[in-house]
C-alpha cells in the first residue's frame, strides 16, 4: 500500500464562486452552497515551491498536491529541449513535456499517458475504505486508473465505450479490485452517462473528472516539472484537449508559481488543440456559442462527428467551459487560443515526431503538434518565445515491444440504450459489490 504522506493536511479547498474554504475529505467535488457552478481549487500552506528529492515521480511535488499518502514508483513528466523538431518548426526554444514510456529519457509512465499523473494523485487523495471509485473514460484514463487501482487493490469500476477496450493492455491481468464495463457501440458520452448512474448507488463514488482537485493538481505537475527544469514559465503552453482538465491544471499551477515568484513572471499563453471533426471548445471560443446542451441529448450528428475524430480521447461533449474557474476563464486569463487539426496533419505530425525525436506518440499529441505547426505558420504563436509542447501520451508502441502484454476483457458489456437505466445500474452495482465481498472474504 502507499506510504503515508507527512504533508497530508496542509491544504484547504476553496470554492471559485463564493470563496468558502473547506477541509478536504478526499472525496468532495463541489461546493455545497447554492450558487452558480464553479470548480473547487486547492490552497496550500506551503509558501514556496520545494520539490522533495526523497519522493518518487510526481510525488516529489507532494507539498503542492492534495494527497494524504504517496504512491511508490509513480512516474512523472520528463522535460527536455528538442533540437531537431524545434529546428524543423523554426522555434528558437522548443521544450517537450513528455508523458509516457521512454527508457532512454527515464520516462516511466507505463500506460503511455499523462493520465497516470492524475490517477496517482486521485488515489493519493481518497480516504481509506471509502467504497468503490467510479471512473468514466474514452481510453487513456481507464488504462491509468485500472493499472494503479489493480496494483494498489483499490476497488474501482472503469466505464468505457467498447472501442476503447484495445487500450486496456497490461503486463499482468487486472486484479479483482478492478471491474471494467464496456458500452456496446458507445462513445465517451455514453460511458459518462453510465458512470453517473453507477456513482449514485450506495458505496460507489464518482471520481469526478475535472471537478476533482486531485486530478487537476496531478496534471498540473507538468507545469511544475517545467518550472523545475527551466526556472521560468514558458511563453506558450500547447496541449490537445477533450475536457480541458490538463489545460486548466497547467494554468492553475502557473498561477500558483506566479504568486510566489512575483508578477514579473508572465502567465503562459494556452494554445489548445482539438480534432477538426469534433471541436466543441474551438467553436465555443471562436463563436461564443455553446455547441452542447446540459441535458446530454443523444444528438446523432454529434455522435457521428465523435466517431470520425482522429483522436477519440478528445471527444468530450460537455467540457467544463463556462463553469466559474473553468476552461473559458483559463483561456481569457492567459490570452489563449484554440486551434483544430485534421486527421492528415495529425498523422503527419506523429510520423514527424517519431522520425525526429525517435519515439512514438499518441493521436492526441499528434493533434497538438499539428495545431502548433499551424499556429506557427499563421503567426498565432511567436517562434522566438519558449514553447512548451505537452506530449500527453507516447511510447505505447515501444512499451508493447519491450514487454509481453495481455488484453483485459470487460466484466460487463452494456447495450447503449441501457446506459441511462437506473435499474440496470443498480443491478451492476449489486453484482460488483457481491463479487468484491466474495473475493475479499477471509
């Protein structure tokens, strides 16, 4: 099990709307006050940025993480300066934030995605014996949580569209602590809907996505790693987004660093990327119109667009855009931009990264690199300033070559038309609870 963290009570949660402060119980996702929706954020007692050289992975930043325990052998982001890709793009100082598996650079995120950062921090935040964690994912988050929950024996239900099952490979099969549920012919929105129904069952708790401060601050360690390497913030931060949790996290981490180092440290400009075939945040930012509805209606055009998307991991239909403290606020405060990339340019970017840098990258990172290339071509990003490109996933093909992997099959497969059924959710929850009791009985 994870080791106890000596700094586990050194933060509070603060509501972005009413500024009310709360102690952190490890599960709180929303302010209980009746007001407009807003994200909770963390307020740390640590007044300086002080990495812990005795801690491993992202937990070297535990003084700025909302955790009560540290997880051993956790990975972290690797920051390095790219000479060849930077030269090809015409960028004076291109820094890569590599999140994945790349032994030659000591990159050890074995599921090939920065989602391991958020999974480790969420699991470091939750209380003991809390029940069963419910996670919805389009693929990468599922792989990260399934791997770590299995390793730590944390009860979890992972809900994915069936097309994401190919992501769930591991060296050893997941333990009985992890139950994977696949939605037949589903998309990410269907996985979210079923996860929400399951989280309403007794003993089951929603992981919370972007609302979870553990997730955001775990992803924010990308920016902390960049500061540690550069002793400065980049002028531009580039990342592909679905929900935008990583972008909000990077912005929040930069704000925290500026508070302690002074206003002469400039806030990085967020340049965010989406699939050309599915770009709700791009549309909202550039038109002012929200191309989604809170009722989560089954829009056939929207579903078809999501299925055409080059990077399905980026197809969140309800991103936290207008919520106070959310994505729109981060874009406004950072003078940001949102750019789209089509499948052809994203694939070309993936090929170029492999050729120039020597490691495979995931489709979302290909979308980000293609968007950066377009932004430089059109003058929307200054090539003279330091640019931090978040390669949110890479090395998965390399990991598959280096290790023998097994495909983990789902415990349940649910028809798409049943994902909003309270009765079906109750049946699944009961079976999972019975299974857990049987497998943990002395």
